[in-house]
C-alpha cells in the first residue's frame, strides 16, 4: 500500500501500488477533483552497491508534424480538449495556460497527437476518396446493465444508505433552527403577511439547498466508488452551488419545453438527463454539462430511451409487489432509488466510453440557443392564451373587478365551501337593511327626482338615472364601451343585491346606420346587464359594459339606443327563523319557505315561488350578531328552489326578507356621441 496525498487539498488515502498508473500518468483527487502526478515508487533496500546513474539520454528530437494537420491538446487539470493547428505547437517543451481552468501545464511537440492529418492529394482526374465513417459502438446490453448494477448495489448499498441517513440527520439541525426562529418571529409579529411570506420563501430555499446537497452527495457516491459516506457528503457540500444552478437550468429549459406543446419538453428531458452525472464525474458545470449530455446522447437516443423506460417498468412492478408486504415492503421499496441511480450511472459511463474523446461546440451562442428555447415556452403560454381568449380575458378581468369593488355579495353556482361538520372561523357581516314598505305610487313619487348631471361630458337622463358614454376600449377582435349610470339612493335598493337596475341595449349605430352591437357575446347575457352601484358623493354610480362586434372603432360609433329597466320590491315581509322551525312550512309574503336544516355553518332551505322574491337570507350567531356569507349554491325545479348557503361562523338563527311582488319600470334612452 502507498499513501497518496493530494498537493491541492492535502487529502490522504492509502492505495495499492499496483493501482497506480504506470509511466507519466496522472491521478485525480476524489475530494477536490484536481489532477496531480503520483509519487514515484521507492526501490527496496539491498546489499549490493547501487549502480552508477545512467548517462542522460540524448534529447529526443521533436518530430516533424504534417503541414496543415491539427493537434489535440488536453489539459491534465480539468480535461478540456482542443484542436490546435500544428504550426502553433512550439518545437521545445513550454508552459501553457488552460483557457478554462487557468492552470499551467507542459506542452511538447513530441507528445502531440495528430488528429487531422492532411488528406493525400488524389491523382489528376480522380475524385477524392471520402473518409471512412466513424465507428458506432453498441451500448452494453440491458441484461449486463442489470447484472452490473446489482453487483455495484451489493457493494455500495451501505455507503449509499449511510449518505442518505447521515445527510438527513445533519439536515435536521438547520431545519430545526429555522423552525424555532420562525415561531419566534410569528410570535413577535402576529398576523404579519410579510413575515409569513418571508418565512415561506426562506423555508423553500432551505429545503432546495438540502435537497441539492443530498442529491449531489448520493451522485458522487454513485459515480466514484472510492468515496465513503463522509467524503461523499463533503463533496456534495462543496459543489452544492453548482448543483443548485444546474437543477435551476434544467427546470427552466425542460419546463419551457413542455410549455411548447409537450414534445420539446420530452426531448429536453432525455437529452439533458445525464447532466448531473457529468457534473459529478467530469466537473463540468451549468450549460456545459447540459450541452455535453446532449452530445453523449447523439446517435444513442433511442437505445438510451429504451433502457430508461424498461428500468422504469421494472422498478414500478417491483415497487407494487413490495407494497403488498406490510411495514417492511415500503421500506424495501426505498432501496430501489440507489439501484436506479447506479443503473443510470452505468449508462452514462458506457456513453462516455463509446464517445471517447468528444469534441463539441460550447460557445455563448450555443448556450443562448438552449436558454432561448426554454424562455420561448414561458413566453408562448400567455401569447397563446391571448390569441385564443382575446378580449374575453379582459372582459372577465373587468367583471371580476366590478364584483370586487361592489358591496353586494356575489352568488355563484359553485358548491358551497367548507366542511359542514365543523364551523368556519367566525367573521361578522352587516345587518340586514330595514325594509321600507312603499306602494307603487310612493315609489313613483321618489323616482321623479333625477340625480345631478355628470361634471364632465354630456349627460342623458333616463327616468331616475343619469347616463353617459364613458370609455371606448379599442380591440380588433372584441371592442367594448363603458356606459356610466348614476342614481340617487332609492328605498329598498340595497335589498335587491344588484338586481334593481338593468340596462338592455337595442342598437349601437355608426353614421351609416350599421348596427355594431354584439348580442351573441357571452358577456351580454341577462346577468351581465345588471348594474352594481358603489357610493360616490351622495349618489350611486355603476358601469354597464357594452360589447361590440369586431371592427367597431371609437370614430365610427355615433349612437347607442336601449332601455333602463328598474325593479323594486313591494309587500315586504321579514321573518326570524330558529332551529326549532326545521321542516315547518312558513308562509312569508305569499310564498312558502321550509328550513331543511342548520348544521354548524351551513343552512339548507327550500323556497317555493319566484326565487327573485327571496331578497335576503341572513344568519346570526348565539349573541345575535350577523355573520358574513361564505358562498352558496342552489338548484331550481319548476317553482321550487333548494338553496344551500354557508356562513363564516356557527349559525344560531336566521332572518329572511321576502317580497310579495316586484314593481317594474322601463325607460328608453338614446345616447349620441
């Protein structure tokens, strides 16, 4: 045994003398991955006097290199290979610096390797003979791959399991410290969204770092069989930054490829599959590892893909069988991961041997090409969405914004959220407005007073409302126009939940009389014709979005015609309901309501009559405080509507407001531009 000490990091290891390279070979340190010359063997002592030293041999003359030939120069430190013209090689031994790692090494003409000798000139009149194609070696058979993987697995299983266990134990220390610090910050700043977001971000970054460290350590233990648990973890920690950067590049490019209709992502996943092994085995980082993985796969893609798929099928079947064994089966299934990594590494080593001295382009342009391919996928997604959805997305955003600024609850057809067996966290809502029982004649007297005109731009009065064409949204595919509506506060308007005012459009004309109104647009259905008001200086204001056909512009639209529809409740009746009234038919304002049940935060009622006449269904807690709504769903069959509504808190009692009828008024209008 010979003790070898690395001159770069001082790492020492005992190695059998027969494993040392003969001649002027160089060895690589398993810790820092640097190359250095092995120590010369020491001759054993003997009694005979030592022979006189031989006379120095005559200096070997530098061979003449063929004119126009290329010479392959290899850096002994980082392995970078480059073809250099023969006339650039100095005749004597000289020191040169590697362009990649910056290390110095000796270069001599007599050790040059001619890689591209000039082709012999063909005889006059004879076509040149094409060069023979490079030999394409077959990869190791699948059966041999499984056999060799099993042999290595048996030898290295203790080390690989030890790397995972010891790494997990060491990772618990910073994770525990982070958890304790997070608890202290949360206690110091309760409910702070900034602290919560910062903690989530830091936790994700710490988890990614731990994952990269353990992944790198396992890969080093797989690639280099001489590494023990401590050395593998040390190598993983030393290269953690390089692995995080490589994984980030992989995720960016491959995810972008999947966004480009999946197929490019599948190709990128295969081409760059061995980049982590190249980082661990050859110390090539970032885009260089990705590009070299692509070159290793060139010509071997189908063969490698078949081996990967077959391994996936085998491991899946074994995992399913082990899952049938209680307790110990899932634990044994965890051992499939190191076996899989060993299998992958053997494919990588086989590709590396098959390719031999690999020459490939790794310029800035080549790196930018693959980064651009990944970025294209992320850019293509919003572009495709805009191309398909067009202005419908803008209309949806406007509609959602209008709902958010409205003080009226939004009722959807989606099922109510929450677990009915547990009350939702309590959140108080607003008290039900006190109904004003007015006749139609009394309403008409109130509607006779119009609101004030708009401060800027022309105002058109239509019954109790002031109208104004506000903003035209240019869109080649789906232009639309905002109609601003203003009204004075009216009795019982806040009981209608946005259903009191509705604007229907008859025509939107240009100067030639052509109608540009898009009646078939999905945002022109009855629900979107309603106007939701917001308070604005003692008046109420809302927006009605008018959708037009493609081609309509701000300049060619001259007139908009339509009707302002107003509905207000008559014969209002308020009823308080408790759990004791469950399954009883309650007559309210000429309608029938049946409480089917109250369960924690959920209320189920059955309403028989026009559903528009059920104006309010409010819930209260045990202290008589109103609860905020948390969603609702309903279904209608004929004149019977079943309503399921959720509230934020435990429901103790209910209050309903029902109208006997709705009074309707219609006011036509014409708006000139």
